């Protein structure tokens, strides 16, 4: 038997298995904040679903290399919600020009 691993080691394509042993699909995306070690959930692609489905972290049971085992059954997995991309974590702002040229432009009436 393989030892469990951290959510940080999950990779796209790993198998996803329900609590009753049924294969559900494969990992499509892992969501969370690696820097703060906060696991949010998984997106799963499957032939059973038209679009990727979202599994919250609370429904993830054991994680072993190559496989993620869920706490929910196949029947409960039918009620999973479609996956939506999380909003960006960072906001990128444009850089300001150096102070000298800005003051010069301001004094000349250019803004």
C-alpha cells in the first residue's frame, strides 16, 4: 500500500476514485494557494460529465501517488457543480514614469 501524499503533489491526469471504488475521471486542475498551503479543491474531467466538475477540498479523502480518493459515492458525484476558473490572485498595475519626467510634464502643462 502506498503512503498518502500532500495535495501539493497532485498532478493533472491522476485518477479520481469515489468512496465506493468507482472510477470518476481524471484531475483537470488543482485549485488552492501553494504559498499559504491552502487546498481549495479539484476540477475533474470525465466521460460522465460534459464539462469539468468541481470537487471541494472537504470531499477529498486520501491522496496517494497517481490517485485521489473522494469521500463521496458515485451517486453523490452526480450532484457535483461545474468547474469555473478562480479569479486571479494578483492584480497587476501599470508602472508609473519616474518622478522627474512626470514633474517636468506637469510644469509644461502636459498631463
